[in-house]
């Protein structure tokens, strides 16, 4: 109840002025530099008349502070404080700084000062006065505080506690309150008289309508409908009633009216967002606008104390960031002004009346600035007044139009292009200028100086010693006689079309745009034009290493060229698809080239034989060629023992997919053929049933990893079978690689010392529960093969001594040569 702070908390130290002289010692203007901050929950405060506070040096908005009189403006400036009261005299006091509320120091006139902890709902309020019951500010230990409205018959009692049923004080909506818990006496525990509800108005009842309807004129506690009884009664004009939560800064006021902007009650608790509310004084140009928000500089609404407000805080647009007019002649240097001397009428005193610094070209003659003249925009270096505001004179290095022919300044004079009279030195005046080879003052071409003031030379129309020709004005670098009076030749840097030249760069390079024959470089001339052509073989064949556009072959030019075996594939390009041309298996996506076409091999061995450079990877194979079996993908191991191994099976010892008894060892079904690669996914591939072989490669990984499969392998040679299915569907088939070879598959493996029956379908003792293995070795601690207790291999099961082996791995119980073991591994079987 009543727990939102009313007022403004500033982010910098607040300044409080004591206003005892105005007859109000309990209120003051607060100076700050940021928006208000809430310091504690919703706190009930009383309302007052808005006061405008302005802080000098901080761009901020006028702030409404409760409790001040009239429209008072308080400005804090440096060491002095000026207080202006509307309609009264203005007093200015200059001296020591006034006491500052909020600095944490207890000054004169202050009852307390907790610095930044001052505020609504705190022990010390924003005016540095102690928070006390009845001041309208709910302070520590107070349940409520309605100020002057506190009394024991209202919702907030005189001791600032909520008026509730059972406290002995009859509050709004209570027919009685005897302060006890006896529900059998005249006043019930719901604070209603015992006779209430019988329809008869007793002397102690305000009313009794005999019903429990609290929205009519009589409540169920037999009290007349009244504001703050917690019931909304339209008959008495109530719009709302939140009981003892009513407050003039809450959603429902103490007069049971909805708190709305314009009602003069500041709604700033709960959902209230009002910054101010001056009632009928709200509006445009007022301290509080129509939306109950403070009128601030920059909001586009010219409020009290603002000379202008253009809706922004940008300087230099006529209205300053403090909402003051910016104009020339006000004696203040505003944005956009160079100076401002108050437009004193003297344009030659360092500041013109247009608030600009004096400058040549401003059209104002300013002798104090060293100007001889100033015609403004008519200043010109070819006119009577130069752009430097100097009078034009011969010798100033500037040519005055219609007066001077030239002006080279200090370089004017005899033998110079411009004479001392600023006239141009011309041929025939008898004065040899720098541009003349001679000047004999006559018009004869028969002497040493021609009539154009040139010495007799090439181009004068006369062939002289050292000249190959001289056609006079007919000399041309593209004609029959060059300007150097030489006969034209290829390599003289001049193009003579009449002699069949297309170009002439004067060099001996054949690799630029012009050949040594003075012909333009072009694709097909068998000479590579550097920077333009990639190649030039001088032919029209698109299928060699240089095409008809003199470009090197690429893998996307749509032509079979370069090292490609087919169009844009093979060689240095990408792999070619099935049935496209190839020169070897490396040209093909299938890794196999037969008869010059990309095909599908019958096995990994066939790929390795056809393409020795083929690497490990998944390839398609077709063991029966044109037979009914469709091609399928399989991993080919191309590095171990010469490569060419075809993957047939992968098994994980931690799973029971490939135990000895599993039907997958003998039936024609595949298992997870979608995993043909050498990875940790179990699979029985089509190659298990269809690839004939002589050798088997057995591999194991221990411990089982998470990344690429890393195998230790042994080779089982000389088997010669049509398929692994055929081999494992029959009887025991022995191998002879030795027990140490099998043990090498697993680091730290263990086997019993005897029996050592190795090979395929190894079941030394055909008694249920005893160890056996499809591919591997079975051993015994006794010197016979009955009752074996250990094995290493793939497809195992069984076990004794209370231990059962894994489908793939090492089982050694009842005394292995490296101790008892039961290790699960990952196995792979290849054929070749």
C-alpha cells in the first residue's frame, strides 16, 4: 500500500533551497542533472503546486517539485544563487555558497542529510527534513501516511497505521470495531453489529437493508456507502474503491475517482507514468503538457522560460540546445557565427555586421586588413581589383583584361616573353624572346633567321645536309617524310599506313601489342601477346593445349583439351563418370578404366592392378560383371601388402551382432550395407557373398576408438574360395600363421599355451558353452584341445571359469600366458 516514491531522484548531488522567506520552510527546489530514479517500492507522498527548477551548465529539462508556491524558478550558478518569484521583486545574493541538501553535511535549516540516501520513504527526505508521521511521505516503520487526512476514522490512522478490522478504531466500511476476538458480542469479528442484516436500522447502525449487496447504498456491515470502504458504489458517484490502498498518487484516488491525466493528482505509483499533473493548467506551452509529462527543451513545445523549441537539441539551427534564440547581433557568439560585436555599424573593426570575420572578397573595403579594394564577387585577377583585394598594376604577375597583353611580374623586360610595358614579345620586333631562335626584325626567309624567327632547319621545305627529306609543311610522321626529315621505316615509332604498317612501337619485342613487322598482335599469329593471350599456337585446333581464343584449356570450357580424357574431366580436371573416356583409373570416379572408358571393376584387386596409384577409399565394384548382381560400394584397402583388399565385414566386440552362432555368417543377407566405408559402423557387405579370393586380411582395433578406424592386421594366404559365405558355411579350415601372429592383433593379449587351433570355424570341442571362433585361434591350458578356455578372433562366443567372451576380441581364462583377459575389440575382414 502506498509504496512508490513521488518526486525526483537525480543522479548527481541535488541542491535544496530553503524557502522560509516565502512562508514554506518544508519545501525547496531540487537541482539535478539526470532523470528521476525510483529508490524503493511504491511510496505514498502528498501532492502540491508544480515548481520549475533549472540547473546551469547541465542540459536538462524543467522539473516539477511538489510543495512550492506559484511558478517559482530556482537557478544555481557557481557560487551564487538567484531566486525569481513570479509577480514579486527579484533578489540576487552573491557570496558564499548556500547550504546544499544532499551533500551529506548537516547545514543550517536542515534536520538531517543522508546524502544520496535522502529521498521519499527514507529517514531523511529530499528536503533534508526528518520523515515523520503526518508529512504525507510513508517513511520507515509507517504502514501508510495520508498527511492531513490521517485520522482514526479514515483508512490511514493518526499513528500512520492501516485502519483494519479488530484494531478498535471504526474505519471506512466498518459498522463497529470493539478490538476483541469475541464473535458473540454486539460487534462481530467482521466488524459488523450483531443486529446487522435484519432489515431494521438499529440506533447504532447507519443503515440496514437486510442484504449482502455491497454495491448499493448500504454495505453488509450496515454502514453507509463511503469512499475507502473497499466497495465500488455507483450510487455515490464512485468510479473505483481500493479500500485503504486508495491514494491520490495511486490508480484510485482518496475520492474514489480513477486517477487520470488532467485531474490534478500526480499518478506515479503502480502503472502510473505521470511526471506531473497541473490539472486544467496542463497543455501546450505549459510546464506540464497534455500527456502529464514535463515540458522539456527539445520536445518541440515552447514552454515557460524557453525562447524557442524546434524539437531538437542541435546547435546552429536558430534555436540553441538550451532553447535560446541564435541570431546575429545579440552580442553572443552563437553556433555558425565567426564573431558578434552587436552589429555596431563598423565593418572594419575585426567583426562585420553580418557576424563574420573580415575577409577579402566579402565586398567590404577594409583598409585595416590591408585591402586596397574589394568588389566582392567581382574581384578577379584579370580585373581592376584582384582576388587578393589589390589594385591591378603592370608587374603584379596578373594580366588585366583589355589593358595588358601579358604580365610576368619581375620577369618582364627585354629578351623576355613579356616586355616592360606588359606587351607580348612577338617575332619581327627585333627583340629575341625566349621562345624565338632568332629575331632579325625582317620578313626574309633567305637569311639565317626565317620570317617566323626560327633558324633554318628541318621542316622549312629545303633539304639540307643531314636531312633525308624535307617536305616543309608536308612533313608528317605518318607521311612520306617525317617531322625529323627522315624517310619512314618500321621501328621509327610512327605508323605509316601507306607503307602497310598497322602499328609501330619502336621496339624489337614480338610479345607486345605490336610485332616486329609493325603488324598488330592477334590471336593465331603464333606469338603470345603478353598480358592478353595465355597462349598462341598459330592453329585453329580447339582440342590441343591452346584454343581458338588463345586461352589455355580449363575444366569448364566445354571442350576436350589439354590433359582431359573427356570433355572437362580426367587428367588435371575432375573425375569422369561411368562410360566417359579415360586414359587410366585416376581419370574415373569409379577408379577403374577399361577399353578407354570409365567402368566398374569386379574387385578392389582389379582396381589396384589397373591403377597402381589408386588410394584407399570407397569404390563401386560389380563382381559378376553383366550378371544379375547390381554394382555396390565397398571400401578398398590399397596400401597393406600391395593393396587391392576388398572390405567384406566389420564387427564390434561390444555388440552381439556377429557371435559364432549368428546366422549372418552363413546366410546371404547383408547387414547395414549403407556403411561401406572403413569406420566404426558394423556391416556385412555384398562382397561377403560375391567376391572370390585367395587371401584374407584380418584387422583389429584395441582399444575401440571414436575417430578413424586404426587396425593391426595379419594376412591368411592360400585359401582360394568363391566367397567368405562359402568358406564359413563349411567345416573347419585351418591356417598356419601361428599363435604369435594372432596375439599381435591386440596389444597386451593373452592365450593359453596349448591346442592353438587357428583358422575358420574353429570349434575344438563341440560342447555347448565352450569357446569357439569363426575367424581366429582357440587355445587350452592343457596339452589337448578338449575343454579350451581362451580365444582371439572375430565371431567368438562361449567361455568357462565364469567368464563369457566377446564376439570380437580376446578371452583368456583359467590361466593365460599374459594373465586372465576378456577384451572387446573392433574387427574387420578383407579379401583379395
